[in-house]
C-alpha cells in the first residue's frame, strides 16, 4: 500500500482527493493537514467521509512519517514552500495549485503577482494532462495538476490545434459551477448574488489563460492566442467550455469528428460525443468533447466535473501513472447521468 | 412630498426600500446612509437603481436635514441607538430589525443576548402587521416591522387562532430563500453549500419564535406555543411556512376556508387560495394563505416574498398608514407569476 | 382608455402582457383568448393576477367588440392567420411571434418550414426595437416584436456595427433562462434534465440567426454573418448574450465605451455598464450592455429579462409609441437587484 | 457471475440500477428492456454509461435467456404483470414500484385505484428495508423495494416508535428533489414552474402514506397515524423528511440520540448525525438521521439520495442480501460532500 498525504485537506479539492482515495485499492490515506482544523477528526469536518477516513487533521505534513506520496492542495504561493522538502525526501508529489504549471517564471510572476521561489522543481515538474502527456507522467516525481478550466479547454482545443486545421486564435467562452471558486464564502458565490444569474468575471485576465496557451503551444505549430472569458453559473459541479475556431480550409462535420475520434478513441476518460452533457460526467473522472462545424467556423465544447477530472480525479489519474499503476485504478465509475 | 431617509441603505432590505420608494408618488428619497459606502453613488452600489435614485450614501442620517420619515434597516442592536434621536425630533420611523418587536424586554434580552437600551420607545412601538393591527398603525410614530418568517407564519396561523378552533400548540416547518439571510457572505449561504440541498438551522431556537408567540397571543385566548424549524432552500426570494394544528373539534374544509376568507376577503395584499405559490407573489407585496384539513389536523401555508411583504414592502405599507395615505400606494402591482 | 386584447393569453408572454398592462394607466385589458382555458377566469389560471384582471378567457378575439389594440402572443404560423382580420378592422397590432420579423419571405420559409400566407402585412410590419427604429414605430399599425435572444444581441452588437469599427462577422454565445422556452413541458426544460447543467441547443441553426442578421444589416454597411450558439442555463428569467468581434483597428476601452454611451446615453431602458447583471434588470424593461477590449478583440454583453425587454415589456414599449403615448408609460420601474 | 436483467431500463431508477450494477463485482447486466428504445444501444440513451454497459435495449425480459435476477423498474400496475412469470421460472426479483409494498390488498386498491392481480406473490414479497427487516431479506425470492419518501421517513421515525417513547401520531413535512418525480416532463417539474419555489402537492393523500404506516406498524406497538405533506424543492437529487413527534415522557437530547445510536450504530449506510446534509449522502447509498428535542416535542430528520438509498441503491443492497453476498458489495463509496 502506498501511504499518501494531503496538504490542505479542508478545502474542496483536498476533501475530494480523500473521497476518491479512500476507496482506491492500492493506497492508504495516512495524513491530511489543515490550518484551521488541526486535531479535528476528518469525518467531523467532511461528514461524507464517515466510515471511510479514520484520521485527525495534523498541522504539518512532516508530522507524519513514512509517506510515499503527497498531494499539495493549497492556494498558489503556498505549494512552492512545501514541495522542496518533499522532493528532498524523495516523496513523489502532485501540486494542484498553479505554482508549477507555468514553465516561464516571468509569466508566472506577471499573472500571480509574486516571485517564484522554487525554480529547481519548477523545471522538472510535468504537466498532468494524461491524454496529451501520458509518457512524461509515467514515473515522474513532481506533477503540476492542470486547472479545471484549462483541462476542459485543452481537451476541446487540442485535437484541432495538433491537426493544424484551425487558426492559432481561439475564443473561449467558459461556464463553471460555483465549487470551482473554492470553499471560502465571497460576494460572487453568495447564493443571493449568483443563484439566479450568470456572472462573467476576470474577463480577458484569468490566470488560466497563460496555462492554456503554454499547454497548446506544446503541440500546435506556433503560438496560439486565447481569448478567455470565464463565467459563473448557478450549479455546484461542472464546467462547459465553448471554444470557437476559424477553419484554415473547409472541413466537413465528419472530418472534424474524425480528428477528435482519432485523438480520444482509445481513451477511458475522454469521449467525443454528439450532445455534450455535464450530468453525464458529473461525480466522475470522465470528460466529453463535442464539435459543430458552422460554415468556416467550428465550435468545440469541453465538459467535465471541475472537482474530479478538473482537479482531484485527474490528480489521482496522474498518481496512478507516477506509481506505475493502471491509470484507471480507483476512478473507473460512470458519471451520475441524472 | 414626504422626505424619507433610509438608515442602512447598503443591505438587501435597504436597497429594496429604495426600489419600492423610488416610484412611490408621495415620497422623495432624501437620504440613504451606509457605513461602507459613504460618498459612493447609490446607483453605483445598487446598479438596478440607475435612473431612479440620484443620491450619494451619507454616513449619518443627521447629515440630512428636514426628513419627515426614516426607515431603520440596520442589524438589531444598532436600531435602538438610532431611534431615540428620531423620536426626539418628531420624525416618524419604522425599524426593520428586531429591536422594537418584543414588548417583554426580558424576552428580548434572552433571545438577542444583549440589553435593550431604549425602553421608552419600545413601549410605544406598534407591531407593523396591517392585516391584524391596522388601527394601531394609522398615525403611529414608531413601528416595529415584523420579521419575514414571522409575517408568513402569523398570516397562516392568525385566523385559526383568533377563531379559537385549534389547540394553542403549533408546529411550524418554514422554508426560506437565501436573501432572507442578508447580503453578508457566509458558509451557509455559499452557493456550493446551499445550492443543491435544504438546510435546517437554528432548530427550535430561532429569534422569530418569541415574536410569533407574542403576536398571536394578542388575538388568541391564551398562550400559544410555537415549535419553529426554519430551513434554507436554494431560491433567492420567497418563504413558504407550513403550520400544523390540531383541531379542537371536527371542521370541514369549507369551514376552515371560510375562516380565512372572513379574515382576508377584504384585503388587497393577502389572499386565501387553493394552491399556494411563491412565484405568484414574488417581487410584490402580496401574500397567500392556503389550508388543508387532514383528519383532525390542519396544515396552513403562508407564502410571501421575504424582501417585500416580509420586509420592505410591508414597511412601505405601514408607512402609508402612518402618514394617512392609501395603504396600497406605491405597492399595487401583481407578483411575477413566472 | 385604449381597449386592448391579447390573443394567446395562457402562455408566458400572454400572462406577462397582462401583468404589465393591468397597471398601465392608459389601457384597459378587454379580452384575453385561450384555446385550452375558454370560460375560465384569468385569475384562476394566472393566480398572480388576482385582484388585477377581472376577465374570463374567450375563444376568439372577435368575441370581443370595440378593441383598439391587439397583442398576438401565439406560436409562429398562428399569428399570420390572426393579423389580417385585425388590420382589416383598423385594429393596431403587435405580433410577438416570428411571423412578421423576416422581411425576406424565402428566408422565413427556409427557417420556419412552412409558407407565409400574409405577405401584404409582412411588408408593412415594423421591427419593434425602439432603441434603433423608434421613428418607424411611432404611429405604426403593425409591429413585429423582436425575439428575446435577438433583442439582447442587437443591443450588444448594434453600436459597434453602426460605428463600422468591427468586422462583419460575429460569434454570439448566448445563455437563456428556461422561461424563454415557454410553458409547455419538454425534456430539455424538465428540472432534472436542466437544473444542474448548461445545455447548448440548436447550435448554428436557431431561428433567431436570420432575424439578428436582418436587423443589424439595416444599420451596418454590409452583410454581417452571425454564428449563434444558444444555451439553456438553470435560471427562470434572464438572458446574457456574449458577442465576440474583431476590431478593424485598435480602439481603447474608453473609445469602445464611448460608442455605446453615444448610442444609449439618452435611453431610459438601455444602459451601458461596467458589470452586466441579469439581477439588475430582472422583472423590468431595462437592459444592459457592457464591453471589454481584449487585444484586437471585443466582447460585448447584452443582458435583459427575456419576458420583459425580451418580449412583453418591449411590446408594451412599442404599443406606447404606436399609440402616441410616452414610451415609458406603465414600464418605468427598476429591476429587482436581488 | 449473477446474470441480472432490468425491466424498465429507460427511466431514472432503471438507469441508476445500471450505473450501480455496472461496477458491481459479482453481477453482469445481461438485459435491459424498454418500450420506447427497443434496439437502441443503452449507452446512446444513457450516455453516462458509455464504456460501462454494452447492450441494446430489448422489448421483453423473456427475450434474454438464463437470467438469475431481475429488477422491475416500471410504473405501478405494470410490475404485477411481470413478476408472476419471473417467480414461475425461479428468477429472484425486486420490484421498485408500489405493487408489492402494501400487504392489505384493499388498501392497495384504494390508493392505487386499480385491482391487484397477483395476490399470491404479494403475500410472499418482503419489504426491502434492510436496516429494519434484514433477516427476512436474506435469501428472499421477491422483494418490494420501499419508496424514496417512505425510506427516509421510516429511517427517521423507526427508532422512536420502536422504543415506544412517542405518541402514535406523526407529522411528516417532506422535501424532495425533482428526480423523484421521474423522467416524464410535466407541469410541476417544468423548470420555470419549480426552479425558484417550493411546491406542496398531494397534501394528505400521497401514496406513500399507507406504506409508511404499514411499515412502522410492524415495529410500533399500535397503529401510527401519519400526516404526510410532500413538497418539491429545486434540487435534482435528495430528500429531507422532517418528522414531528410528541414525547410520551420527558427525554433529554442525549437519551433521544442514544435511541438512534442503538439502532444505527452498527450500520454501514445509516448514520445518526448532528447536522443532517443531503450533500453528505448524495450519489451514495448512505442515509442520515438527526434529532432535536424541543420541549415535549422531537423533530427527526431523514436524509438520503432518492435515486440511491431511496430506490436503486437500496435495491442493490437488497439484491446482495437475497443472493447471500456482503450487503455492501458495489455500494461502498461515500457521498459527494460538495
């Protein structure tokens, strides 16, 4: 059994990691840290884990010995303070924050507004999107787990950009459920504010923009410019990202679908479908893409559960690859449907 | 034109007062105070008031001269610090907080946890439920506006208690939209917490309990005991309170409906209906009651928009009475329906 | 008093017309027709109209004599059977369906799938968007009320297209509440289907596409191509349409805002704002636009309540113009805000 | 591997059965029938099952040979036409409709409005609530799966009634998500109707009333009268039932909690908690109870996911018992939490 720890166990992604890992056959949750809940039983804070996680929150991950693997589920800026010690001790780790996603440290500092203090590990961190970078993840020591928006968008855009059939200029109109904003109450996620409306925010300046550009630039021929408009919709879990492209030349609907089928036909967790549906994937690690050709344009949708394939589920998928396990272990269940 | 001021103009009830008063034909909004928005234009904070309220928030109500009427829309404990000065200057006032609702100061101190510092005005404050205490409100100087839950419950319970046909023991299972909790973000009203569930809270110890008991005791023969369970449902506006009674003797459905018709048949804003509906009254000062006889029990529903008939609309209705205006002025529009 | 009738009084737009007209000072609702509710009291079907509309539904509009004005709130294909008789009798009318919106009858037949049988009146119908075509509406006999999506999109796109500063190629990613789909239960609007998700539908083939193109072509220099993706979000009322443009030349944020201010600065019901909000306009005839320059692109948002400015409120606004009344009569209230 | 079939595979409970059974280690889904989707691939209808169920819908369960176990997920009245043939062939079965729940055939006919045509199997059917009737379910041939409301209410009421500490008279104010109403679109579950409100329905005459009474009468000393008010709330999955009792004698909070702990302390799927939460159990077979003593009354809450512990999950739990498997097999995952 691999002994895993979770730094930042109180938040939504920390709790979701515990929810997924507690039934994983090859893993034992050995530690969960929390600043505000030190000493409390995990199942008293996350009551849904009653009967599944028998632990108390600790203050520091170093309070627990003999860990083999650690998930860092803290805000950005905190993760880079935790990772060096883990690497030094030979503990494999996945960071779910933005700290290790952007290879260009200047871009990081521009978008996150503070210095990066762990350039050494930044360099060796792999970007944890198995459907595109699986080989790099097998056996890796440090993985930067993609953002929830970024995952949905890269899945929707990747095949067309790789195929070189669209202009390197994408408009992304993305819609997210409120759990993507985390557990801390705020005006924008106050129910009376967001419960009967849709709220555009960070228009043209969301931090996932450079992450998406960096990722797609790895397989597109040249630099792709992403115009990214995130919006909050009144659902708890789920993202639908609508990505708009200009076709370089005429393509039929079948040809476009064929590009996606070629990319995802062999995948367990990503499916190219006719009618994309958040409900089909919610509560699971599955994601969907769908595409419609409209004249010389294409709209491609990327759909997932922001807490699973958009965060903790994808992290478990990466962990499986890093540990040499079957990628699907502990994740192989369908979405809820209803 | 009556010059009115609103103390506490940033919150939901303050904003709703402005929404209703800005089209009231006999009133001019002359002042709105705010602690956090002093100097800001009202329509920049409450963007829906653009074109309707041309004011800046001031710090203190005394910054504005020649006011005729003031609404106090602050948290409890604050109102009793504002009201004495208003009364001293001969300015009529309505308090929308709980400070002047409970005649028994010991009960106030028990449920609100602090001392009452304005016993003089507490004594003269009238309880602002026009459908039951209209005569007392005509020309009154100070009115305590009922709570939103309390209004829905008293409307549903009053007729049967007045008629003396039910036991003095009521179970109230009440459901409220999230705007009833106010504008300050909190865990319970965080969308991811409350968006796909129903949350019982303050079970058996909500502050509206003594308010309801006090009000109904005024027209019931003896003391009525209220078991009150409030619950948060994922809608923005609206309350449905389900009140359970034991009949003292057998009554038919027609007899029970007759009791309500007798009470409300002549009312503009309260209707006894077959199928109660929040949507039928939302965004309006209308309320509904409905009753079903089930063997020796009766369930009566009280339905309203918590921000209108449950707060600011009822306050305007009271103001009309206090000023000698037609009670319906500025309020006479139907609910949204859809 | 103008005596008005509503053909199709059971549906959402018919009920909403009654809600608005029942407090209109210059109008008397003299007739409402319904196929399924003939003989029923209006206030028993639309319970929110209790105390405001004292009528029974009739079968045919001709059952009522001496009407001055008729709103046709039926499905498309039905309206064109009703309008000729109204015109023959000299009764002014507004059609809220799609029957009189598309001037090109071939385009109508292509998108609606059946023949147009009233070419004579089609020719004389004016398009009822006062903010762009006010002069044509004053005194007009027949007005085609714009679709809800179309209104939001034309308001957001019109100023930039008129100014000639963007390419004639727009991507519109629109989000609508469920009331836009009408009152007939269907799979897509079944709560369990749509309550916790967002559903793209009619991608690239929604009937508002030619309507939008026709309208904007009237003030843009050349033909504008609209790629229109409508989506259903789990709210009852409200539309937010996000419109993406390529700038022909660099413009600052201030220059773009200035174009909108110039267009809407004098309008009562359309405001150019920084943060667009459905809640700010819901339940009112107000609409908002907002724009963000992102590099060489602009995203402009159009926001409204689909049943008011997107349907029945706009129809009342048009009626006021057709009758020579102040355009704001009966509509001059702010949105709910919360 | 046990070969199982599902009669009525298109509906919500049929789809949910497939969702749960497709990862059950001891079971193979060998057949799913559907009236409207004969010949269609299951995963094209229930897109969330892609990769998990590789079957086509058949018309009749008899089209598939060698079944060991059948779930009947049809409307009431249909099930009793299917079960006799299954019993004759020695195929164990669980009926998820109401056909085999009420032992008294006169009560059935009164509440369901038609005759019961399978009295023989009605007699031998066991009521499938493992936490109360586990011993009867082990090895049973036919099980009537409880209704979703009934399960939540019996779990909340059972311990106090068994302990004999409350009057045999219960008020139940229950709230359900819309998926409990099934997949067929209807006015009450149309999003615009139910999306921003709470709707009481079948007040005092819902068919679960006799089912609840029958079940609790089995362990309470005498007949218990249930006043049952169901209400629809705008969530997709989940029930919270609030049950009100009169205590026969004074009991402390600790004593009441102790009664529940004694009943459920050893259970995997039912937990007695302080703060009941639909989100803690949603998407899982877990249920919660919680109790508050308020003077001489007690309110007890029962919480579950209506499609899992309220329907298909409980059916799988029963199947495990009927087949001699560990009761938890295929169900042992926590709720979503968020």
